[in-house]
């Protein structure tokens, strides 16, 4: 299985290219956003020249390793600029800059149909990938995008259902498309606040300049929800796939994305999935990483999952019917770090 990992700027820390070098055989792609551009995560401002210089230097090293580059324009909202000449100039200008550096990306991932159409005309040689933020959960959705995109992220909320993944994989093979998935999302499955939160993140730079409501500053559902220890069992019902179960997607998924752009230990994440094994607190592999919130009392011991866990997760891939199986697994895997 080949992985796509997200570039993480770590000034004064380990260069991201060092992680890519050590796991070169497992890494197919490195995805990154451009400074000052909104994306699916908070981004460095355009005025942070140090961050921009580090990015370009790291991309040069990664390109020399033969790893593909994937430029992100995956913000969920571009506001009034969504179909503007201004956004067109910005996108084309970034591609021209990268081309001048010998770093023209092989892939552009976007949630914008406008940008996808722009790329079809301006850069027909670049693979256009439909972002996971588009939440593609039906074959009809893929068909509607035919001609606009070349590869697709399946909606993470349905990816534990191997039957559905197989249907997506078959359609992609028929049409010459690629199928991708995100393996380590810590988000609540079918979170009703996802659109709101994605829009908020796209405007995070503007939001930072506003006075924040002190009592209502958290735009998420998951963090307040998980502060109640009784509700932490919902973590088991997420969309994440354990490193040990990634093998189940061989032959179905072309590239597995690992969320590492905001993760403070990207080496640990890629190491776990590349080896197909992790001996530790499973929450630490996820982004968002809830290990600090769960604390010692809710250490999720990855070694204690039952052998039939993936089957249990797949059976409950659409809606929870409160059958009691997760409660049984929770009693087996959750506890204090002293058990590790």
C-alpha cells in the first residue's frame, strides 16, 4: 500500500524531507498547501517568508526522491472570490512559480469545481483530485464529476464498509480513475458540524483578526463532546482504519492519505501505517489527536483490539444501532496508560 502524507513545517525541528526519505518505499505523494492560501487546515500567512522558503527547499528534496507532489486548493470556502478572476490569477500564479522552480505538482487536490475546470484548461497534464472535503458517498457523485476530476477521495464516513469501497473501486477502474481514502481522521463520523467547521477553517486567517466570543470560541462538536468520559466510546465508531487493517484495502484503493499536516509526530504516524502495526495509544495516530483530552483514564490500547474488530467496524459502517458490540470492545481496549 502506498501513502500520501501531508507536509508539516517544523522550524527548528526535524525536516519533513527526512521522514519522507526514511519511508520512501511507502510514500507515493506529499501534499502541501501554499502560504497565504486558504485550505483544509490553518495555513501560514503569505508574509511568513521563512515558512515559504522552508517549503520550497523541502519540496526540492522531496522531488529528488521521486515522490509526487500534490498541491492543495482544498478549502471548503473561498467566499466572494470563489469564481473570481482574482482566484484564477492566484492559482495560475502559484503553478507558474512552482514550474519556475522545477516543482510543478503532478496532482492538485481541490474541493472547488471552479478550480478543477480552470486546471483542465490551464494545466491539462496535472491530475485533478476531488478532495475528501467533497464527501463523495455515491457512484452518482463520481459520474457527475466525470471530465472534471481524474481521481477521487471516497467519503471517509462510509469507508469501513468494504462492499461500498469495492463498488467505488470497480467504477473507478471502469472509467480509468484513481480511488483514494483518508485513514486516520479522528473526526466524529457523519459530524453535522463538518461543513460549518470546514468553512470556519477556510477563513481562519480572517477569524484570527476578529475578537473571539470567550464563551463560544470552539467551533467543533467533537472536543466538547469528548470531555464527557461516558461519550468517549463514540471514538470507536469513527471512520479511522487501524494500521493493522489497511491491508484489507489492497487492490481497492490506489493511495491512502495520512493526515499529518497538523500532527506533532508525523514520523510515528507514517511508521505505524507503513509497518501495519502500532503498539500504543490509538488516539495518538489520529488528526485531530484526542490523547491529551482523553488522558490516562481513556488510553486506547491498540494491541488489545479483538481479531474480529474490522468486521465489527464494517458491520456498523453506516448507522449505530446500539447493539452493544462497541461497549464490549471498549471494555477490552480502554483503560489507563499503566496497562500499556
